[in-house]
């Protein structure tokens, strides 16, 4: 018998609990948000029981774990919800420290 590997959609929709771990990614934060937002929009996170991450991955995980909806519902072009857009918008002045010294980030 040949084993057929399930697609990601098939695997995520099985009635089996799963965990998700997200790596630290710094500027890849939008990738984490977009990926989890797409899974959320397609209703593929129903069996998610554990969520872990480091750095940007933990920030994205916290947003999802708090119950925030990432993308506007519907079949149209993906668009961030107003709540999510406000949560992840950062003014560069609040993140970068232009003063001389050891650190670039505050």
C-alpha cells in the first residue's frame, strides 16, 4: 500500500489537536501575521491547542491567542482588520534609537 501525504488543509481539518510554533523573525513579523491570518480566515485553526513563539513569533502568537481577527472575512483580496492594523502599526521613532551607543533598538 502506498501512503499518500495529506495536504496541509486536510491535515489541519482532521479532528486532532495540534500545536503551532513560530520562529523569531524580526522583519518577518508580517509573514507570521499573514500566515496565521490566512489560516484563521479559512477556519483552519479550530483544533489549535498550543501556540508558542520567540521574538516576533511570540508577538504574533499573542495577538492570535488574544482572539484578534487578523484579516477581514470574505473571499476577496486579503485585508487586515482595522483592529489588527492598529495593533501592529509602529512608528519607527518608537522602535529605533538614533542616539550613539551600544544599541540600535530601544
